[in-house]
C-alpha cells in the first residue's frame, strides 16, 4: 500500500517534469522515493504522455503541488478545479496536495504568485478558503511559505502571519527551505529563527531549490539553478531543529542532465543520513 507523504520520513523526492519523464522511466532512479507534479499540468494529459504518467503513478508515491488555486485571492474559490484535483488524485492514488500561501488571480489570472498582505483580516480570509478546500478534498492539505519581494499592507511579520494561517486553517505545512533563505536575504531576517518558529508537528514535507543572484542583497527564487551551500546548510539545520522530513528537489527550467539532478537528490539523502547518524549517537 502506498504511504502518505508524512510516512516517507527518510525519503528524497524529485519534481517530475515532462522534459525528462521518458528518461526517468528508462532509468527509474533508485534514490528518488517520491515524485511531485502540478496537477494543472497533468489532469488533461492523454496519449503517450498520459500512459507514461499512469505507469509511474502505479509504481511510485506521488504528491500534488498546485500552482493556480489562488488561495489568497478575493475572487471566488474555484471549487470546480478543486473537485478536478480530487478526481485526479483518486485516479492516480495520490495521497497528498499542497499549495502556495499566495494568490495568482484578481478578476482573471495574473500568471505570477503574488504576496498576501500580512494582516489579521487576511489570516481569517485565507484560513476559511483553505478549510473549504480541505472539506472538498476530505483531507488536510499543506501550505507552502512563499518567496516575496514586497509586503504591502504589512501588519505582522512573515512567520507570525504564516503560523496564524496554518493554525486557524488547521492545515499542514510544506516548508520551502530556499524560500526561507531568499526571503531572509531580501528582507533582512534570520533564517534559523524563522525555522525555529515553524511548528514541527505540522511539517508534511519540504522543497529545496536554486535561485538567481541579482545582487548581494537581492535574490530571485527561480528554481532554475543548482542549490547553493548555504541552502543545503539550512536544510541540515531544519532537520536538527525538527527531525528529518521528506524533502523534494525542485527544478523548473534551465535543466542540467538527469545525472546532475540526481546528484542533488543524493545530497538530500546524505544530509538526512548524517542527521540520523548524529541523532542515534546522541541517544546511545
């Protein structure tokens, strides 16, 4: 029986993209324990790609990571889309769904992930929408901390806003390590302090990715570069603080060879194993 994502504790994952689907099927990397897909990119896929995808979901654990739910928007919640996601997950026996704590629509799609104002009113608004999604899906979802470059109407800091939404919605967390690092540089806060404030019992899994350096004090979350050493160290710190949780490598463009991607997945595993060894030594 397939595991839920929280049961994949010492596991490393990879975001599955169409550009290397065939190569994945041909090689079936042993170091990838689970895969993640954006349901928007796969719900309507048929033909050869659809058959290849079905063959993968029959064999491996998958999670869904949404791109267009626009959970923070003031537009009506797209409940038809949520039902489509539910059907897609049932069809492919996908156990878990996550989304960004952001919005991407306002009387039409904006084609970008926009920051939600850090206000108490926004907490209530977003939490109710998350609860409605959970009611439709009949399960908890995970909400991801996002990168942002401005904070309009800010009444509280990022971590307090994030935790307030999670608590009021009673949802899980998808913790994005790179987003924490990027935001800590761009907005001048301590990344480790942010990590310490995350409620460990709500962490479902994590993302790790690369970014673009525009300037020493301005990073852009692109998912189009290799993960850098400070971000790997922040992942190790997250395990130290909260224990090991499933962690997935994201790469959205500027793809290197599959071998290079899989070496980064190996790095996830090595950090997990190193923490596990240290933890056992402390308990001995």
